[in-house]
C-alpha cells in the first residue's frame, strides 16, 4: 500500500511563493511516476507537473516558468516550488504516484485521469 502525505499549502498574495512537499511511504520505488495534480473548485482535476522514471520533468503550460518539480529518490520525497503565484492557481493540490513511470504514461495530460495513488491534498489560496 502506498501512502502520500502533502504539506506546505497556505494563503499568499498574488506574486508570492509557496513550496509544497510530499512524503511517500509504502511500496514505491524509483521507477514510479510522481506528480502534482490540482483541482480548482468546480472543475476537474488537472495535471500540474510530473517527473517520470528517468527523472525528466514535465509541466502544464499554465505553470511553465513559474513552478518547479523536484524529486528526492533517496528520501521518497516530492516537492513543488511555486513562484509568481496567480489567483487562478487557487486550488487543492494533490501529490500522486503510479507504477507506470514511462513518459507515455507519466505526463501532465494522462496523470489526472489515470494515476492510482493520491494524497489527501493541500489547499493553496492566492489572493489578488
């Protein structure tokens, strides 16, 4: 069983920064896809950033240049550094992982509807 625990959410003003962290435990190895997915109120979940089994990151267009995903394989930890935050970034952010770590399966387009393991989510609120 895989468990994911996020931390680091909160409230900031537009232009501010936050760093989300996720600690993974249980049966998970370096080949797993790791991802951040968000859900804006009233909308479906969408992929924000992923890192595949080769350690290659991918970002949704709406966060490119502002967010950075990083993975500490030894510590089974995933981070999301968010800068220049906008009110449109207000959402619940979920850490997610899936054993299918290849890029074809681990990307911002496929991860939201397919990933198997989810954290409980952390709220990020950006005010104007």
